[in-house]
C-alpha cells in the first residue's frame, strides 16, 4: 500500500509538471522564436527484486526542433532577403524613371525637338530662340535629375549598409553573450530559442553557416569565421577603396615599354595600326570631356623643362619630344590640371611622395585622374590634323582620332566590400550582398552602374552630335565632333551641347543666336536619325548598337522595368521555397493550441486520477489506524 502511494505521488508530480509545461506553451504561443516544449518521463528503475513498479520520473523538458530543417530555413531566408532588398532598390529606381504623357524626360526631349523645328521654320524669331534656349536647359536639367535621383538612391543604400553592418555586429555580440551564459549555466531552452532567433535574424543580412557539434559553437559569414570557440566574436566592417583612371596613348614610333599596337581611330585593338611620324605643321590635340582641349603644332617652339633636370630651354616640337610637349600643355591648362595630370610614361615615387618620370626621352602618354573613384571618371581622346610640308592638309588620312589603349588603360573604380579582421568576404546572399554589389562600380551585378553608364552614354552622344558636323550631301551629314575629326570635308561648328557625361553636360544657350538655317537643318535630323552609336567613339555607323536618342532612352526605361520584373519573379519563386520549408518547420516546432488543450485535459485527468488514488489510500490508512482490538 505504501509503495502504491509512492507510485501515485510520482504520477502526480509528473502530471503537475506536464500541466505547467502545457500552460507555458500556450502562454508563449506568439513569442518570437519560441519552440514548443515537451515533458520527457520515464519509469523509475527498480531498487530491489520486487515485481511492482516504482512509478515515473520527469527526465526534463525539451524543445521540439529539427536542426536540419532549421539550417535550411535560415539559408532560404537569406536568399529571399537578397531578392526582396534588390526588388525594393530597383522599385525606387523605376519610380525615378516614371513618366506620363506630359511629364518626364521623353516629353522634355520631344519639346526640345519641337523647339528646334519651330526655329528652323523661322530662324529670325526671337520667341522661338528663347523657347529653344529654355528647352535646351530643361533637357539638361531633366537628364541630370534622373542621374542625381539614382545617385541619391545609391547614397541611401550606402548609409543603409553601414547601419546594417552595425546591426550584424550587435547580433554577433548578443549571440556571443548567450553562448557565455550557456557555458556558465548549461543549456537552457530559453537561451537556445533566443540564439536560434538571432541566427534567423542574422541570416536576413548575410548568408550564415553554423556548427554546433560537441558543445563547440562556430558561426561563419560568407565562409569567414565570425564567432569561434563559442564566445570569440569577430565584428564585421565596411571598407571603401577608390582607384584612379589611367589612360595610355602611344603617339610616335619609338621603343616603348608597352606594346606599340593600341586602340586607334574607330577600331579597338586594331593590330594593323601603328604610331605615325608627323610633319611640321601637323596639329596634335588632346580633348577632355568634349569640353576642353589643348594642342601642339609640330615645329612650334615651346619653352619648358624638357629633360626634367630643372633647366628651362626653348626647343621646337619634333617626333622625338611630342609626348613631353603635350604633357606640358595638358598640365598647364587651367581647365584640365584640377581634374587630370599627364605623365611622360611610368613614374616612380621619391622620398617626398612625388611622382617622378624619366624625361630624357619620350615615352608613352599617361593621363590619370587626380582623385580616385567613379565620380572622377573622365573621357579623353587625341585628334590629329596632318599637313604636308607646304601646309596643305593631306588628302589621305588628313584627320585621325586616337583613343586610349584599352588593354593598357584602367577605368576608375569605387569599391565597397565587407571584411572581418581586414579580410574581405564575399556574401552569397542577404540584404548586405544586394547593397554591396550595387555600390561597387566593378561589380558585374551593379544595376545602378548600368543605369549611370547608359545615361552618360546618352549625354556623350548628345554632346558629340550637336558640337560639329560635316555636310556630305543635300540632306546627308557626318555626325559629331569625333567623326568630323576623322573625316574629310569642311567642319561646321555648332557647340549647342558640350560635355561627355551627365555631370559635364552643358547647354550653351548663347550659341542659339548663332544658329544658321543650315545648322538648324542639321540639328533637326537628330530626331529621326536611328543610326547613332553610344560607345563613346566616333559616329561612323560601325557600332552594332544603333538607335535614335528617343529609342536609346526608351530602351533604358525598358531595361529598368525588365530588371525589376526579373528580380520580382526570382523573389516570388524563392519566397515559395522558403514558405514550404517554414510551413513544415512551424508544424513541427510551433505551439498548436488545440493539441495543447487536449494535452492539458489528458494531464489534468492523470493528475486527478493520481490524486484520487492517494485520497483512497489515505482513507484506507485512516481506516486501518482506526481499527480497535
């Protein structure tokens, strides 16, 4: 009877613990990260050889979870966060390019075209001249507003990146603190739930892999260890690097430190072209951003430090010192020296940090931006006008353009990346991956840079074709300054727009008063010319990507929308994968109130049954104790 009382008491305690556990599950049903608990009971072991059982004991309260499903969940959550962030970013850009029938850049471009047509019909009308001046300014402002809008979005993402990295570091430190408590007090269900919730939150920012074997906790971000030995936390940092633009040109035949084959004229990597020699009277001009230029005339006398030894002498420009003469002119030009610096070949750095070149002979022409980063990108080319000994333009190859050697030159870069212990890491998914790859100009996935480049290409072509032209027939022309510099014929200067990028693009409204009927006829052809190229080279018709200005801009808007739709499709697909895993995981780990109520009724019944047995035994004992002889 006494042993039965002990069995009932053990059952009573087990039922009480189970009821309390059910109540705790119901109370925490909506607590983030909470996983339902179950009470593990087992039969008490025998103390002797008696057949009767000793009751049950509570082994502990355990979380219901699946480590495999949980790891898959945080992996898919990271991928969804990446596409969700990218979709949000592209949605903001798409809204910048949003247009209506009467507003937006397309409408501004059409109004500009109409103002040209109106002035063309009445070239002497001051009203139409004023209208063209206004529409030209509006057109530039509209383009620049689009560019600055995308820039603002990118700047916001950079601020967001720093904030997100701070958030990641806060989560890492909190996980390290939880691991310290687990080491000190042992594994606790609430601590484990909190750590899981932090890991899931962390996976929204970056891809995470976790090892929890044999009590050793290690967390990696992008394959790089962020938490090791349970509590050793390594924080993440944002790094920014900006490199210079370096353009290289070969001008004359010589023994040079780089290959003499270079990008020349309109043909990139033209192996048949080699540096030429020049006659007296030939003019070599360096043009920067279709805005500023300096020239050197073969045979002219220039007073400068030719050999770099500090002595200033006067010498005539020849094939042996042309590069040094052009370097001098570029570096002396007030419109160029603040943004670029020219060098006679490679340079070394002296003890004072100055760049030193070997000027005892001509090397190749090296032109660098004074400041690094994509914001300091520039566009340059060299034009050559050749004359014979009598000063008459040469009938064959009278004009040429030399573009930089693409294989030897480097574009400027603005690189943003994340690192741990100064070691760069490459996130594979998450919000931070979407931000980093759209902040680094060298990233092939940088959508912002694609839009910047297309807008700059539009501005470059607009500035080029409205600067100069050559008339070849009644209604036929050679379009643009670059094409004019490479072709025979009388060059007509318009100069309506100048600049080779959005930031350098200008509308020269004062030149509207100088537009003749012939120039207006030329400008009017732009609106229907669908043979324009946007590769930064001459308008020679050899480019594979040809379109009118309107078509090119429309293609840009389509690109923005298509990018957004493509990302949305991938986001929806990935969200479906995550939802499937989460549904199965939640079914296993989340509290089901209906099941909990059934368990509550079951354990309450067990508690009541054990209580009745104890009551019955107590009554029996009282009866036995009350018996009298």
